[in-house]
C-alpha cells in the first residue's frame, strides 16, 4: 500500500507520435505580417540547423470555418521529423527540444511551447487546454486575475518536471484610447457625442446613404483611407468642426495615447477565468500537481471570491480514478459470487480470493521496479489480473476436494493435490507471462500504453502462482482441520447422548420390572389353588386385548343401529 500510494499517476502514458508541434507566441497585438516574418525566420533556422527536421509547416489565424479560433500573434508550427535512427544532433526528443529553444533564442519577444500534434488536439478537445495540465484561476476582475496568474507562474516554475509554462493572455492588447478634457470641450462648445461620431466615422465608418443597383441596395459607408489610419498620429490629427465653422485637431481637446486593454475574456461555467498551462517532462502528472497544490496553498493568498481548479490530463485522471473506484469493486464482487457458485463453500471461496491481494502485490512491485506510474492502462491490467489469478487457486482447491471424496486424509490430500496441480498451475502462469512479454518489452508505436498493462499482469501472475502453492495449502489445512475437529466433537456429543439414552431406557425397564414384580408378589402372597376352568375364566377376565376387542364389538353394534338400507327403487 505504501509503495502504491507513492507511485504517482497519469491519465494515459504519453505516446511517441514521431513528430513535434510547436507554438510560436508573439507579443499581444502583433500584426499578421510580423507573425509571418517570424515564422519564416524560425522555419529557415530549423531546417538549416537540425538535420532531424524534415519539413516545417506553419499555420496562422483561422480558417473560413472558425472551428479553431486563434489570434494573429500565435502560430501553430508542425515539425515533421526523420526516423530517430537518422538523428545526428540529438538522442531523444527532450534533448532536441532543448537545442531548438537555444537555437531560436535570438528572436526577441517570442515564446515557445512544444507538444505533439495529436496529443495537442486531444488535450484541447477534452479539456479546452492545449497543455498537459492547466491551473485555472476563477474570479471577477480581469486585472486581479492577470496579476495573480503571473504570481502562480512564478511559484510553479520552481517545481520539478514543469516545462513550457504559459500564462493565458487576457490583457496587454495595445489600444488607442481617447480621453476627453471636459473643460476644453466646454470652452470650444463641443460635446462628447459629436466627437465620438467623428472618431467612429474615421476608423470604423458611418452610413451616409444608400446606393441602388436595380433591385439591389447597398449602404454607402464613409471612412478614412487606409493610409490615413495607420498610426496614432492619424487619430490625433483628425479635425473636428467648431460651432463657429472653424476646425481644430482632436488632440487639442483630448488626450490620445496607447493603453493596454483586455485581449480576451474566457469563461467556464459562466465564471471568468484565466489559467497557467504547463507541460510535464520527466515526471508523473499526479505527484507534480500535488506538489503544485502544496506550494500554491502555502505561498499564494487569494482574495475572497477567487479560487483555483486543476484541469488537463490531471482532471481526466481524477475522473478515471473515480470510475475505477466503482468498476473494480463490482468486478471483485462478481468474481467472489462466481467462485461461491462453483465451490458451494464460503470458507474455500475466501481462500481462493486470497489470490487477488497476492497478485496485486506483484503488479504493484513490477510497476515500481520499472519506474512506471499508475495509469488507466495499468488499472485495466489489474482488472485482467484479478480474473486470471483466481484460476490457480480454483484448480488447487478443486483437486483437494476430489481427493477428499476418495477418502484420503487431510495431509495426503494437501501433498498429493499440490503435486498433481503444480504443473498445470505453472503452465497456465507461463502461458500468460509469455503471452504478455512482447507487450511488456515492446518499443513500437503504441507501446507506451501497452507496457503498463503487460507489466502488471506479468508481475501479478508470478507472485500469485508462487504464493498460491504456499498460502492456499496452509489455509486449506487450517480450515479443514477446524472442520474435522468440529465434526468429531459433534459426533462425540451425539454418541454420549445415545449412550445416556440407552442407559436411561435400560434403567427404566429394570425399574418397571422390579415394580411390576413387587406388585405381583404382593398380590400373590396368598397361594391359590385354581382349577383349569377357573384359570381360563380368570385369564379371560383380566386380558387387556380381549377387553379391547369386546369394546370394539360394542362400538360397532352401537353404530349399526344408526344405519339403514335404502330399498331398491323401481321406475315405471
């Protein structure tokens, strides 16, 4: 239990897809042209520096169908890699990612995230987050959310196994802001509504009329030309008309400047939220999240109304564990019921059921020896193991029960039954172990998911098969010996009872005889000389059977008087 509790856990082992997915994150508000230029520089650097990279494909913005909305300051880049046997600069993906980050460090203001193409989409579809783990912060004020998200990122960055930290950008988008000076507006006789109309018409456009082409009609929109609305100076130099007909630039009555505004407002369950996304490298998800929880609880004091949730693969792991807490007990209960129906003995069912914890011991230690955390595939392996492990005990107990019917003693049953069934037990275990061995040592596509399952089954079958031959015979001897002692005690009690009953019956008979003899002697103290006829008359008068027969005759005669015979009826 201690080893299992300190093993860690993850939702599904990370699959090696063979390629890399990289995000290039520019400063908020970057234009499409700037993002495109940065992507071209990244692609040229990767292809020239790393022979492992076969192709680089970049995607900016959204398609016509906005199923994957993205801002212009974020680029999806897919790195198609050569087979790992052809790599020259790196030996693993982790090493290659580190070298790519170092090679791209010359680009200022660009951050990078690394994942895998399918894994990234899978995470986004499951939880809405592209990273492995998301620490979500919920609250009302966007400024407070952004400030505490930055603090969370600083605390999380010191946790072992954390990589590619990303704070969701909810503010920092540069906006041109116009703040009117009320005193000057009153001095010139202007009002805010008129100035807002001028600014809106210059940049967004305002409907000035309708154009008809046959039966079609189009709005005539008036706005500034593109070359006159490229910078903040164009906004400052917009002229507004005064009541006397003169014109002045808007900068005379307003303060025009750049200010950071909200980039996006994300909601989850109607609540505003931001998140800190992290990828996991070289560590299991569960232990890392527990360490993050401890550090945030100790170092981050949130104001009232703000709270934290954990998403991503950790959220999936928690949901899967909750389901396993229901599925595993049901499976164990069904195994117990089937064993009881097969043996018709509660004690023997419990004996065979001991193979389940014995097999679990081997499964847990096999994961620990191979440095594998608990995952959903390992949980499925435990369920498979529990069903297979009880077969050995069932074979052994059934053999001993058959020998019991043949009249063998307890010791002979245990010795002979174990000798006869040791070969089938080891053959069954060997078949399972050899069948799962290729999965346990596989290194091909999808092997990351297969290895935990096969490791659990192999380790569990080894311990279950070995311990079954030692533990079950001992338990069988204890249970059967107790049953034999109970039966012998019960038989002894029954024999004593029978002897007491027989003695009581003999004693009662003797007492009856002595009592009857005493009465006869007492009645015949006076000798009588009877003739033959007198003796016959005396016997007939004192014979109980004859008296009973006479009473029966009298009863029948009395009943005869109550009956009558119907005469024969003639019709005609």
